[in-house]
């Protein structure tokens, strides 16, 4: 998706309490990256972004500094700022974080009314995407499910951390765009996790989620490692 199209609607999407701040700009760009609208390698034009967001270039640079610290964007001297393409070490760090927070949320988190129905709805979306052969649809559902699992913690801080992780994961998913099986064989693993949570098997679900994350990491590392020079 061209950056101009990805920026449509940004100006109307969040001019509220935190508008015109570096943190707000970083959050907006992170959300667009997490949604797959700004793929790896996209150059982030200061002029276009400052106009679309209604912020100064200094504020935009503050946001770039935040996102560079999260490995979501990369500054290239004399060339500009680009959406990052995570490498092997980035993937390892992503999964270190995921193994710590996701199983813990599944094991100890609260399950408010409606949560299980929401998880079931995400599984239905994933199955529909699988039936349609939609890689993006499967990736979107996967992101939503794991975000929802972390939200069981009830922690705003962990939700924010997971948003950062998911933005990086979306960049990793772009490297798997030619391997639809990567997404397809996790659809039913996700469904099995939700079934365990629904039946009260929280310990079993947490243990299975760790194995699941190990498998996904190994598969991603093998693919990315083979693709890199």
C-alpha cells in the first residue's frame, strides 16, 4: 500500500487529548504498521507525514526516535527514515517478550463477561480467512487473538507493550508472505487454545501456548535466516 493511501484518515483519527505530541504520532504510526498498512521498507516522508498529521517536523522526529528505539523504524544516514525489516535477532527478542507475557496472561488473567465470545469470533474470522485463502486475513485474526489474550491481564502497560510487539510481528509477517502455510496451520492451534481456556484448562493452555510460540519462532528463524545473505 502506498504511503499516501496508508495516511488517509490519520488527521481525523486521534486529534484529542494527546494530539500533536510525539507519543501520539508514534502511536498512530505504530498502529498503521501493526495493521499492515506501512510495510517494511516504506520511506516515511517528513513532509507528507507532518502535513497529514498536522504536526511539526520536530514532533515527528520525536516520534521517529521512539519508534527507532522499538526497532519499528530505521534511520539510514543521508537517506531518511524507513519502516524496519526485522532480522534474526529481532525475532528472537520478540519471542522472548511473548513467551513471558502471553502464557502468564492466559494462566492468571481475568476473563470478563463476553471475552470468550470475542475469542470465538476471532477464531471464526480466522477460519473464514483460511477458507478464502486470505493470508492477510489469517494474519489479522492471529494478531487480534494474541492481543486479546494479553488483554486478559487487565494491564494497560502490558497492552501497550503488546501493541509494540505486534507492530514488529506485522513486519515479520511480511517476510512470510510467500509461505501461506505458516499462517494456515496456526488457525486450528489458536482454536484449540481458546477451547482450553473456555473449558477452564488454563494451565494446559498456558503450557501449550509456550510450545506454540517456540514452534512459531523456530519456523520464522529458519525462513528469515535462509532469506538473509
